[in-house]
C-alpha cells in the first residue's frame, strides 16, 4: 500500500497559499514607496495595514452572516491560538516594515521569509515533543551560512550598521511569521481567524501608534497604497492563507511562501533599483536551498511505499 495521493481539498489549499504568497510579495515595495513619499513610519504602515484589513474583513464577515452555519464554539486552546496569531501578526508586520526601512526590500524579505520556514520546522518538531532531525539541523546550518553571507556582503557593500540592524529586525519578523503559521494550523474551520488575528494585531499596536502620534497622509498615491496594503496583501491574502493552511502541512506552507521573497526581490529590482552583490545572491540562494532541501526530503518521505501486512 502506498501513501495516499493529495486530495482535491489539499490541492486547493496549496493553490490558495501560492496566491497568498504572490500577493504578499507586493507589500514590501508598496510600503517602501509609502515611506519614501510621506513621513508615515514603519509602525504606522503596519497599523494602517492591520486596521484597514480588519475593517474590510469585518464588512465581509457581516455580509456573509446569513450564509454561515451555526457558530463554532471557541475553546480555551483555540482562544490561545487566536491570541498568538494576533500578537504574531502585529510583531511580523512591525518588524518587517522596520527592516525594509533599514535594509531595503530585498534583504528584509529574504531574511524574514528565508528563516521563517526553518523556524516553523524546528518549532513544529518541538511542539511534537521530539528533537529536530539531522536533516533539519543540516538545513539550519546551511541557512545560517547563507544568511551570514547575504547580510555580511550587503553590509560591506553599503551602510553596514543599517543592514545588520535591518537583518536582525527581519529575524524578529520571521519569528512572528512562524508563530502565525504554527498557531493558525490548529484553528478549526468556521472561526474567523483572519478577522480576529488582524483586529487583535491592530489593537495591540494602537496604544503605541497613539503614543507616537498617528500621521494622516494627504498624498493620493500614499492613500491608495495604504488601501491596497489593507485590501490585497492583507485582507485577501491572509484569508486565502488561513483557508489553505488548514489542509496543507506547516512545513510545506512555509516553503510555498518563499514565492514572497522572490516576488518582492524581483519587484524591488525592477521598480526601486535595488541590487544585490553576487556573493549576496549566493548567500540568499543557500538560504532558499536549505529550505527547499527540507521540502524535497519531506516529499520523498511521504512518497515512500508502505508495505502491506503479509507482503
């Protein structure tokens, strides 16, 4: 007997995660343009994205109220997961846009999304009460070498302190993303996880934003981009993501979302004039290869035939 083939439901979930990653890939460039054209800070960009996304998701949730079945009971473990998702989203958004501000779209996105799959793999192993497998440890070592090369060369080629600080902040973003992925996978269908996560993240950032003083931009392009950030790579993309993640393993999800840094780097190169040194490209490739290796190993393990009793 062999391992069952992917079901239509899991295939649909895979496609939803792919679409979400492509949408996310546009957020770094959009946030960078907002910062360049206005005095809106990274904290405010993160807050606007979560707040606008919350309003859109709330409107969609209210509009579909009659078509939904009976309410799903939220148990204490699910409530804890939802709280973690809200905190993870707030930390991920704030750290990501802060890293973009310091190190640029390419470095921030490659570090954040390159490390996130490894954190998800290690975190999943720890939550399963086991120790990381040898392949995970090897992949982690390769990824750290790639990360050191990527950040080190970029720091030497430009303002070193800014790049190093940006990479460190992006690591915090990767941690927030890993928390969202691991926590989101355990939320049952029927719970408005995207709405609750965005609203919770916005509420967590609101006191800090108000204390710093919220900027209200008047530039039409900036306003349009903030609305775009709240609609497409936020409300739409995360709705797709949390729907797909229920039927796709966390490790696979984290690999698929590597489409985001690839999309972001391509857009930053085309529209923002960002360039990576050849050695930095090699470092980024090592980082992505480490995660791809984990994914291929997982595919091979799932494809291994299992002998039937008496065979």
